[in-house]
């Protein structure tokens, strides 16, 4: 058929490869943005699936950029071995992208069952625990601080500051008064305090961390602490994940299946190379 003649197939495949090049760059950009700006959520919820999906998407994008160039070379040179290599690599990229989408979807499902338990465990046993000598605990501590500042939340549950009192962090920041509480006892980290801007006063922070008359020292409802964040990070983190994981799932599954077009066109051109060349008809002047 004229629609699938060799000349037209070369044009179609060239257009598809240009689109693949753009798509690959988009995948790298999205994966890098997720890995750099959002990956702290993996440390907070105690799962590496989010970061794994982001890195898979970056790798898939890099491979896609390279194979789009290979596809253009194979199309111009009409080289069957290069086209075979192109089809195999595109197939590999499809697997990688669908895997990234599947991993992201698994992470989305996991937050429903294990998220609260994992979040509490990271605060109890990882947050602020020997961060000078433990790189993992330092990273988790920084991730929690980032989350609490970004989403304006504290600990896991609403009014859940007491979780910090049971943590290793509490024992290390209050080595002399972690059992016998006094006016110098620090109950929550700075990231649990309401941010007042660059000029946050020491009195404000003292009210947040060491309030002698109410929260977080006492769990009561009749004394409000305006310097302390009352909202827990459970629902805030869940919403954050739901809002951001969709892009990874969409890119992984959606663009993964889109790559099938490249395989189909390359295969048709591969078969067509056995036949005599029929140039694309043009209008006569």
C-alpha cells in the first residue's frame, strides 16, 4: 500500500523519533524533579518505591533519547541491523517505563496500609538519632524537617507531639532532663513550630518547644499554643503523595504504551527494505 511505502515509513519513523527525543527529555526532567524535590517522602514513610520509580523514569528517558538518535540513523541509512537494535531497545524502554509506573502504583497502594506505622517508626527510632555518625538517620531527620516545614504539620497524628517524647531524639536533645522534666526540656523539633519568617524570635521558639503551661508539655485542650503546629503529617503526607505520584504513573504507563508505535513502524520499514524502493510520489509542476 502507498500509505506504507518505504518512503512514507521513513518519514513517519523520523517524526516518531523526534517525538521520542522530546518525550525522553520530558521523562528525564520529570524524574529528576521528583527525585530531587519530592523524594524525601520515601524517607518519611519508610519506603524506597517512590525514589525507585523516579530513578527508573530518569533512566528510561535517557535510553529513549539515545534510541531516538539510533532510530534516525537506521531510518536514514535504511540499515536492517540498526533497525533490529532499535526495536529491541524500544521494547526494553517500554518495559522500564511500565515498571516505573507499576512501582509508583505500588507505592500509592502501600501508603494506605503501612504508612502510619512506618512514619511513627522513623520518628521513634531514626529521627535525630546519632545523626553525626549515621548517614541514614541524618537523611531521614532532614526529610522529616522538610516535610513538616513544607506541609506545616507536626509528627503523625493531629496533636501527636507526644510521639517525639517517646523518641530517641528526645533523649539525645535532653540528656539530663529526659526523665525529670523542667523548664529547659525541649518537647518538639523546630520544624514543628509555626514559621514567623526570617525574624522568628527566641521567645516564640521557646513557647513552641518548651511551653510550661500547655502543649506540647501537656496534652490539654483548654490551653492553646499559637506557636505550635497542631496538624499531624499523616493526612498531609497522604495528600501530597496522591497529588505527585499520579505524574509518575501517567508517564510510566501512558508513554510506555505509546512507544509501541515506534516498534510497529520500525518493523514495517524492516520488512519493506526487502522490496524495491518506491519513492514517495510528488505532484508534477
